[in-house]
C-alpha cells in the first residue's frame, strides 16, 4: 500500500517536471530558427520626388524701367550653314542712342578734317575711338545721318548764335545744353568767366563719352563748371535745381541731339523749361520731325501747330529758314529743307519762372509783415 502511494507520487512529480520543460524547448527552438526578411517598405514621398522633372525657373524680371532685353544669340559667320558674303547683321544689342551719338560725332570729325571746315571739333575723333565705334565703323558709314549737310549747318549756326548771345550779355551765365550725350561744346567753345554749363542727355551715353575724353586734355574754360543731369531722371526739373540751377537768373537753352520722339515729349520739355527759365531767357535749337504731327510736305501747318504749342507753355517762337542760314555761311544744301522735316527755331520765355514767383511771394509776405508792425506801433 505504501509502495503504491510512493509510485503514484513519483509519477505526478515526473509529469509536472515534463510540463515545465516543454515551453523551454519551444523557446530554445525559436532561437535557432532563421530570421524572416522584413516586409517591403512603402515608397516614401521623397523617393517618388526624385523621379519628377525639376521645376521650371521663374522668368527674369528687369530691375529698372529702362532695362533693355537681351537679343537672341545669332549664329556667327563660322557656324555651319551660316550665310557667307552677305552684309553683317545690325548690332541690335548696341544701344541705339549711343549709335546715334556716334554717327553725329563721325560727321563732326569728317567736317573737322576738311580744308575749309564750318567748325572744328578736336574731340570727335576721340569719341570715335570707343569700342562700339571700333567694332561697328562700317555700320556707322552705311547708316549715317541722312541729312548730313543740315547737321553741319545747324552745328555751325548754333555755335555762332550761342557765342554771340553769351558774349553780348553779362547776365547769361547759365547755359543748358540738351544733347545726345556726346556734345563737345563745353570743351571746344570759349565760355565767359563764372559760366555754369548744364548738360541734359542720356546718362549711359554721357558716361561713355566722359570716359573716352578723360586724359585727353578736354576741359571747360577757366572758372567755369560742367554739370550733368541724366535724361532718365525721375524729375528733370528737380534734378537741374539740385545741381544749382537758379530760376532768378537769365539762362540760355540749346537743343540739338536730345531724343524727342513725339510732340508730347516736346510739350513736357517745354513745361520743364518754362518752370525753370527766368522771364526773358532764350531757347534755341532744332526740332525733329514728329511722326504724330503732319506730313513733312505740309511744313506751314506744322509750324503753326508748333507755334501754338510753344505759346501755350509761355514762349514766343520764330522759325529760321535753312536756306537763309546756308546763304549766310556760304553752304549749298544738297537736299531742300522742306524734305528734311526738321525746324530751326529761336524762342523767348514770356512767363515768370517758379523761382521768380517764389521770390515775389516771399517779398510780398515781408511787406505785409512790415505793414502789420507799423500799424501795431501806431496803435
């Protein structure tokens, strides 16, 4: 009986021992099993973006209102399939205002080399040494100013008229030159003592001309000064005033070469001059033919319209006949002035300038203040 009880207890102990050993074997077998490969990762957004094309570049914007667009590249003469023997393409990438000024300098240089020149410009050849002129000399020759005789005539006429006015008046010591940027009058003409010459022209052209003339001995007369105001100025009137222009002193305005494209640009220019120029100041020069005006053949009607335009801005204008000027100088014009379409003029300022009106206002206020003080003392 006791033996059977011991056998029963031994069997239960062996069974419990087997139950405890069974999970340890399962764990041990799991350790020796090969590792399963990880599940494939889902494609991320960054991995997909590598297969997309790059985003387009934003268009280039100009930094200023007068920035010029780059012209497309043209094939050179050495490229395969390029035309040979034909005229070279026009240099569109060159500033047209610069080319126009260089063409005028070319005429002045040719005139200076004649045996009987109408004028002598010793600095025109220096301006033509500009890199642009060097590369496009043929372009300047084949696309010269169409009215070369008229340009020579007007240059001589303005030189004589300008010198006569400033030499016969001790009050005109402010001279405003409205030019193409390469006018050499400040250096080649004799100016009275204490004269102030203002040059109004395209800034890029004037800068190029100044750079070329540097180191050549080009200087204004002694005790005189040259000041430049860029045509691209936001406020031309303020720019001239900032440079010291005085509306309470007589002035002489000269127009030759300044780019004027429409009658509106001329009207705006006349408004600026009318605001700045003292009453009695003189305005001389040459007007181009405006496309928005009448045809060149009807010069009488065009003169009448321009007279009204000048008068509305406070100027009395008279037009000078090219033929009479040519006869006085002894030059035969190859082209009649009617076909040229340009007009030579002399105008006088009839209004008070803004500076004069301001002086009158200050003086009137002083008179009123003095009268008030006298009345108070009487009381």
